[in-house]
C-alpha cells in the first residue's frame, strides 16, 4: 500500500538498487526532483523509515510545485497568558 507521508516523516529513496536520498520529507523531495531532472527515466521507490511503507511523492512540475504540494509541519498553537 502506498501512503502520503506526514510533514515530519523520515524517508529513504532508491533508484533501482542505488540509495539516492535519505532524511526529512522536504529534503528527500528536493533531492528526488533534482534526480529526475537529470535522469527522467529513473525508477524511484521511496519508503517511510518508521513504518517501512512505500510512499508516493508527486515530482511533476517545478521544484517549487513539488515542495508546495508537500504537507507542512504543524505549528504549535499559541498559548494565551
């Protein structure tokens, strides 16, 4: 089953048998977008490090488009004094 990662996810990505990226969601997405621009036919698999689940990232469009589609980390609610 493919999942959509939370903003706090730690991911590992492979192109074929080669590990091509690992780390936080936004950093991995940026690395993978750069990879597919250089190697458009790369066969990429992405996994959530915590669960082992395969993850889907939409890498179409510009880097800005890719990053804009990613979930954002929740900001803590301001506490009233």
